[in-house]
């Protein structure tokens, strides 16, 4: 199902013409209204008139997280505060938060795009959506909320945390869909089981999960635990919040980026050079319709790849692959680059281990070391008096990590329920090198 048939299936040529027109408008507005952009365009020797084709965007400077910080809190807003009706902020994993603003029209656009996401997952006004993304400065809760209302669904505004209560509501209200981070979905499933609730026989049929990297293996795990169809949704506060890209029910193979509102590029994170569609690189977004907080060529640090192939759902918008991780989360273990989500994919596949894990990175002399702490299942733990059995599991994980990822890690199997559970975004990596 498609929410906005006209715009989501625009033939490529018409889509690109629309993008160019919108790009010219936003560049001009920024150049004339935001001091930062006037300076940065001037420095690069470009003006809004330099944009004759979409290709010309390559000559424009990037905007970075640092630029947002330097202009904290409202320095990059392109609309007067009197027209701003909402503020959100992302705490980020590193450094000060960044603040984003929305006009009334921005909120309407966002609601429509989140509405498109829910419809892409097969939801309608007949669904009851349990929204366990955090409400507050985080964009997840309110973003999903407005989208759910937009399509006329009934929304249960749970927010994150209060896990036992969430389980009760899931039983009593019998929502047909749930939204939260994938790590919180696992937490919910586990707590439910501990409370003696059969999490497979709730009314849930769809899950809309995002806000953190996860793997196909994790998807299978969640689907099994909750008996639902899990979808991947992508977004970031700076660009809008959730609803920048979403998987479709027909293919569930990559997330369609709503290209009538966002122009996407992939670049080589080292050189800044634009890569052809299909190549793995850092995603860079330009917002085409935002009023309060438009951004030109914003570097996300997210590593993914674009898929320009037509999709059987009929949408013409390019798809992005799973985000492997952020370039600043990438671990370099003895020269080998690896993302936490790749380690997750390996350990979730091993019988006897739980999908609850933590990675401890440290340095011995000049060498980086990695310790993978992962929980044993209850069953495995109960029968674990035999050292041999544990040794075998440990060796298997070690071998798989070496075979699949080429990295050598220390493995520490820990008791069930000892790794901290997430209520929002999970923190998987403890980097002792920075302490
Ligand atoms: O996480 C917005 C969001 C809320 C997206 C709910 C989806 C669902 P931020 O807190 O600004 O915004 O964090 C954005 O989270 O740059 C990615 O690194 C990561 N991220 C978001 N969605 C995904 C995903 C929200 N599906 C940052 N897969 C982004 C992997 C994701 N990483």
C-alpha cells in the first residue's frame, strides 16, 4: 500500500526535476537568511544560481555536526522563532546536543512522511499502534505519534521504560503494531516471558523498529519472539527525525528514502568524493522542503549504500541498505575495520547464546583489543557445569568471528540477565581507550 501514490511513484525524471526546483529554492533561502550559509557558499565560490543541475550540488560545501554545535542552539534556523512551533534535540553519543526546530508546515510534512512509513508496513486506520519510542526531546516518540494519527490509526503513547506496564498494556489493549528500538523489542520479549506472558499470542502483527543499527539475524530473533513482521525505519533528528526512509511490505529489502523531500548522496568519508549509487559510503542528506531547519549536504556519519533498482512495490524512490554503523562507531581492531552490528550478526546465529552483548574495547601498548561479552541462554547456563561445553561455545564464537570478520577477540560468556537492558538506544560499546 502507498500513502502518497503521486509523489512516491513519480517517474525518475519528474522526481529529479522537482528535486532541482526545490533545491534551488532552499539554497536561495539559506543563502539570504542564514549567515553561516552565506559565508560557507562564499568561501566555496558558489551561489544559489550555481545550481543549474542536480550535479552542481557536488560543488557545494558539506554541513557537519560541528557546524551545528558551533551554532548552538538556534544559529542555523532559517525561520523566525515566531514561526517555530516545536523544538527537539538529540543528545548524541558524543559531545553537546544539537537542537532542531519545526514550523507548522514542517510538522505536517513530518506527519505525512511517518504516515507513509506506517502505510508502507501495511498499517491502516484499523490498526492500534503501541508507540514505545521515547517521548520528549528525542524525535522518535512524537514523530511516530503524529504519523500514526495522520493515517487514522489508534495510537497508544507509551514512551520508553516502565517495561512491566508495557507488557500489561500489550495484553489488555491488544495493539496490532509496535514501534520501538530493536534492542527494546528484545527487552520487552524477555520481560514478557519472565512474567509468564506468551508474547507470541499477543495481537501484534507488525513492528516498526529503528533508531539504532541492527542485523538481519536480530530481525529473525524479534520476529520469532513476538510473532510479528519486523520493518526497518531510518531517520535522524537533524534531517527530520524518524521517517526519512522506510522498508516496504512488498520487498522488505532496503528502505525507500523519501526523495521528494530529501536529496541523498553517498560519499567517501575520507575524501568527501561523491560515490556512484550502489557503492558503500557515508550518507549525505540535503533537505528540500524544510522551513525552520533546512540543511545542505549534511554529513550523517552513517555508512550504508543506495540501491537505485526499481522496486516491486512501485515506489520510484531509491532504497538505502541497512546502516552498518556510524563511521565514528567503527572499531579498528588490529587493523581490521568492524562495526558492532557485524559482530551482532555473528553471535546471534549461535545456539546457546542470547542476543544480549557488549563490546569492550581497550588498548594494550599500541594494539587495540576487543572483548565480546555475551550472555548464555538460561538453558545453556543451567547445564553449564561442564566446562567443556562452555569452552566449545567460546571457541565456536571465536572461530566464527575470525572466519566471518577476520578479527581476533577475547570472549567472555556471562550469566543470563547480567548485561544491562536497553529502554531506548542500546549502548553496545564500552571504549576504555577514551577513559
Ligand atoms: O534515532 C530518529 C529515529 C527514531 C529513527 C525512531 C528511527 C526510529 P537520532 O536520535 O538523531 O534520531 O539518531 C539518528 O540513529 O544517524 C543513525 O546512526 C541511527 N539510526 C536511526 N535509524 C536507524 C536504523 C533517531 N534504522 C541516528 N538503522 C542515525 C541503523 C539507525 N541506525
